[in-house]
C-alpha cells in the first residue's frame, strides 16, 4: 500500500468514528425523550489489496466502514404521571396511530396520549390512536380512531331489587284483620296519608328504584308477623309499595293511582322454620288478565306473580304513564329453580289468589315455588332485632362523564356521575417479526418496511404482547454512563486515525522534499 493509500485508510477511520460519535451524541441528546430507544453502531473492514511477498500472497486492508446501526428495543424505566391517558407497555409491542390527513399508519412506544377538542385520543403530533370499539364488554368491528363521542350515560330502569333482612321472631302481630295472611293488604289505603299506619306493621325497609327515564322512586316493603296455630313454623306477611302519587298503573280502564290500591304493588307471605331459616315464599300481584268487578283492591284480582328468568317473583309498576308496565323482580334470597313448569307455583293447597287466603288456610297450604333454591345470603327470622343487611337494585339515573381510565388490558373505561363505568375501546397493539427493520421517522414514530414485515395486531396481555400500565410513561433506555464511556473510546480512536493522516502527510512531504 502506498503512503497515499495509508492516508485514505486513516480518512476512512475518521469518517467511521465520526459516524459513531453522531450515534452516541444522538443517544445522549435523547436521554430524556419519552420511550426513546438507543442505537449502537458496528463497523466492518473494507476490501483488501494483495501483496506479493517472497512467493506468497498477503493482503493489506484499505480501511473501515459502518456495518450497521442497531436499535435497542429493550424496556425503558417508568415515570409516574397524573394523566389517566398516559400509558406504557410492560413488554413487547407498539401502539398504533394514524395520521388523519394522509391516512398513514405509524407505530410508537410513546404513550403520551390526550383527548383533543374533537374528542379523539391523539399523540403529541396529533395522530389518532387506534383501537377496537366495545359493545357489552366485547370487541366489535375493525380498527377505528378512539374517540369520546357521548358524554352522557343513559338511565336504566330497575329490573331487580335485592332485599335481605332479619325479621325479629319475637315481634308481635300488629296488623290484625279477619284474614290473618292479608292483614297488611286489608289495612292499606292508598288514598290516605300515610297509606299504612305506623302501628300496623313490625318492620319496613325502603330502597330507591328508577324508571326508564331515570327518575327515582321509593319502594317500601312492610313486614308483619302472622299469628298462626302452627307451632312448627314462623310466618310473616309483607306488602311492597311505592308512593301513591307515583303510581301510574291502569287497571280495567281505571287509574290505580286514584283508588285505595294506589302504590300497592305486591303482597305475600314468608314461611320460616323454627330455627329462623326461610323455607317458602308466596307473592301476589294485580293481574290485568283477571278483570274482577271489585276493582284493584278486590283480592280475587290479585293472582300469584309470574317469574323472571332467574326464578324471582315479579311485580309491575308504572311511574311514567307508559303503555308498558315496568317489571321488577323481588329477591328476598329465595328463588324458583323450576319457574317454567305450569305457573311456576305449587298450588296443591288450593290457593291461587289473595281471595283464597283465609284465616282457615293452613301454613302447609300456602302456595310455594315449584322448586325452591336458597341463596347463600337470604332473609331470616332470628331472635334478634329486625334489620336490613342487603339492599341493592340494578337501575340508575342518567349521568355525565366524569373521567376515563385504562386498565392493564388496554381497555378504555368511561366513568359517569351515576356510578356507571362503561368499556368503550380496547387499545390496539402491533408487533413485528424484525423490529430492526422498522424505519425511524422522528416524533417517536416508526414505520413498517419490507425488512420489518407486516404488523401483527393484537391486544395487551395476549399473544406475546405486554400489558398496559396507565398513569405512567416509558422513559428512554439510554445508559448515560455507557454512552460517555463509548465517547471516550471513540475520541481516542478518532485521534489515532487523525495521527495516521498527519503521519502519512509527513511522509509525503519528506518524499516531495527529496526532489530539491
């Protein structure tokens, strides 16, 4: 190799080290960049010149060039934030964003997302985050722009009330009429205020329910012990009522709210063993299919209630003057596991309406479910103060959006002021067979190439994708100490190569001076 060749070899070293310093400086510049992935550079020697040396062939190298620049996609550390839409991935994967102007799709590890003025979830560059819409907790359709479009949660009418109480077995029979099982029914008068005097029942419990328009209404259950000649059972009667002024039912062309039956929705009995365990339950409600001449308070018009799909007895209310009554299931802890056979009731005792319940009716002749199923939590009649232990219902008023959250599965939840939380979207994630083939585009974005292969799309926590961590961001994975060490090594290498150039220059000057 000539002296000039040695100079060019040194120059190639200067160029290579200069490229390496650029990589290191870029890493150090992005030490604080969200989700930045550090790069490393490798070198390779270039072609060789062949020399003839005493009958053998030897080779002399002609310098160095950059072999490749690799991206380190290892996980960075996390930084906690106060934003629920700041998210990070705990393992493999990239978030997917779309440029709405060019319809180009990009991939990023930077989960610094916010909602813009149009309701779209976007990254810092305004690209829209991609995901799947959700209906009833399941993914639906293809990838879409994640957008908050509805800031309201519609109301839901109450369809089930759960009321678990203890009824003091030492209570007295306060409502006494000629028919011991229907004394509360007989004493009730919806045209009076109150419809039932305080001295006419042993215990009551009230719960708020909702109609289909989201308005609230009080539902009160009155309980009174029944004095029977059966020493082997404890029997209670009950009625379920609403405010008389809220009752919009129509029976046989008459507004029930204008009658003494206003607000009276259900009546029945509860039978307990001497140990206080619930054994059977009866429930009667006003039957539209039976139009007796006595009107809404005629006991003959109160038939055994129908059942819902879970085997719970149903009452019918109407708070909005709707054409259809609102069916509400009442759960005292006892359900019918065979509601489909016949009417669902065992009426072998001859009782199918309230009119059939008389003081002469034996406890064993009270109607009961075809097949009773006792829940783990049920109404009791122990020798302790009457109290309510469970009081829930499934209706709610309308609500407005108060916040969002993202769980570890990447599901975006909306929380509303009515206590409801709705799963709206699931974040889409992408992964690639060859991450090194991705093209870095700036702005913490990557683009797919032929070398990276097509993106594999999925959801967090499945098929090798990491989980989503909310309220935090992934930090740069640059190791400052390593980069500074590399910088020292590269500086020395650059200086050594510059020395080669200056030495070659000195030799050339010496050769030129020989002419004179």
